[in-house]
C-alpha cells in the first residue's frame, strides 16, 4: 500500500484502495482482451503460414517431378537427334557414277561395314532379349500359379491366424518344440540301420 493511499484512508476515504484495485483489474481485463486478440491473430497467421508452406512443398515436389520428366525428354531428344544426323549421313553416302551405280570412298565403305556388323550384333542381341523376355513371362506365369496354389493351400491357416492368433501361435510353438514322430521304416532305412549295426 502506498503512502498516499494510507493518508487518504486515514482521512476517511475508504474506497481509494478499491478504486486502485478496480483500475488495475480493469487495466488487466483490457490487456488480457488485447493479448487474446493478438493470440487469435497469431493463430490465424500461423495457419496461413502452414498452408503456404504446404503449398510451397507441393509446388516444389511438382517442380522436381517436371524437372525429372524434362531430363528424360532431353535425353530422348539427344538420342533422336543423333539418330537423325546419322540417317542423313547415310543418305548422303556415295556418288552416282555415269552408269547409274554408286561409288563409295574407302572410309565410307569401312564405316558401312562397321555399321552393318554392329546392326547384326544388335539384331542378335534383340532376338536373345526377346527370347529371355518370353521365358521370363512364362516363369512369371508359372510362379503366379504356384503362389495362388500355395495361398489356397495355406488359406485355412491364415484364416485361423486372423481369428485366433494367440491359439495358433501356442499350437505352433508346441508343435515345433516336440520331437519328430517316427514313421514306419522304409526298406532304405532298414538297410541303413543294418549297415550301422555292422
């Protein structure tokens, strides 16, 4: 309590302290209201910032995807451009003679021989790759069939596992912890046992 409020109280002004408190209380209420509004504004701005960041992230991802697609297109363009240049070079090979035949320089002939050999090798490789692809497709179909058959065989166990996982786990643990059962001896087993005794 301040000296002024003590003097006023002594003089009979009893509501000075209440007035001081009310002022402080009123001031705090206004300040709290302003703080609350600023917090709401901050929350709104934070939400907008989060939204902008998400939009920026999505835009960055889309841009990255487009850059990758552009790189692929550029690579294809370079390959196609090289192929077109090569095709033009092949078209311009040789000169027509007076008899209507074409004559090639030694360099052009050498280049054509190399390309013909390379083309033959590529053709053989393509045929081999096609055969391998056909074999892989057959293998794939066979493995899919085997997978479906196996899945059908084990489906009751999978269903049991879904309905009672704890009981299935206990059953398998008990089963695996037991010693294997002996079956009736086959002739090979008896022969092996006889050799062991000797």
